[in-house]
C-alpha cells in the first residue's frame, strides 16, 4: 500500500490515479466533492474545524481498511497527516482544549486498532509531494473550488502559507514507514507525461530498495 502526502493542491489525487493505473491497482481518494462539511469549515473555521477533522479521520480509517483487502493500492492522503492539519487549526484558535484532547485520543485509538482490522499497520511507502507556496496557490486557483479561493477570504493566504511550511517539518520527522519526497515544482506530473514517467521510476526504485 502506497499513501500520498502533501499540502492542498499538491497533486495527490492526480498522482494516486497515475500510480493506480501504472500498478493496475485501485486508488482511494479523500472525500472532497461530496463532503458537506468542508464548505462550512471555510465559512466558519472556528465552528467547524473539529467536525471537519473528525469527518476526514473517519473516512480515512474506512479507506485504509478497504485498501488492505487488496494488494498494491494507493491512498491519496495519509492518516498520519491528520494531526498536522488539526493542530494547525488548534494553534490558530479554531478549536477548544477539550476538542484537541478528544481528537488526539481518538486518533491514537484508531492507530492502535489498525493492526486488528488489517494485516499490516503501516503503509509500505509514503510519498510526499513537495510544492512551493506559488505552485500550491496556482493549483488551488486552477481547480476552482470557490470556498478555497483567496479572493473569497484574504486570511486564507496566511493559512495556506503556514500549512505548506509545516509540511516540510512534518516530513522530516515522519518515521512510521519508508518514505520518499517528490519535487512537485520541477516534476509537473499532472500535465507532463515525461514527468509522470520520472516520478513513477523514482517510486519504483524506492520500492525496490525497501523490498
């Protein structure tokens, strides 16, 4: 099982589709379009930050269990990123201390339960797509979700900037499985077929090293 990681607009869903096609497997996607909580969060982060993260955590846990029933599947978001996203909102004053305590305990319990529900707790490989803030903002603009646009809320710029910065630190300290970092600025695998092949080769090489 390969799991992808990266900030908003990094290209996780696109790369999940590319890898699933290449490995003739199935991709499991983070629910976005059908997520009724996400637009509410952008409208009122203080009210919906906790609910949004619980929603994502629940869906992600279900995806992991489903992915483990088959071989060579790809998840477009890692459960290990959940804490990063939630604690950023906590640091911004969007959650209460009680919500933080409940969330941290729930996440820990879920991670302990994974071995009981599946034959392996950790992913075989985590792929972090590193992109600059400029690329992140361009991708957000291109995909056109109205509630994500800075034009709708100027405070989102600072939020996106801090989120992108925290991902670098998060990847440095991630040790739950083997990992690899892809340069999403240099390798535009979303639109460039040559870049796609380079990324696939990098991932295959890493899988060979750890097998």
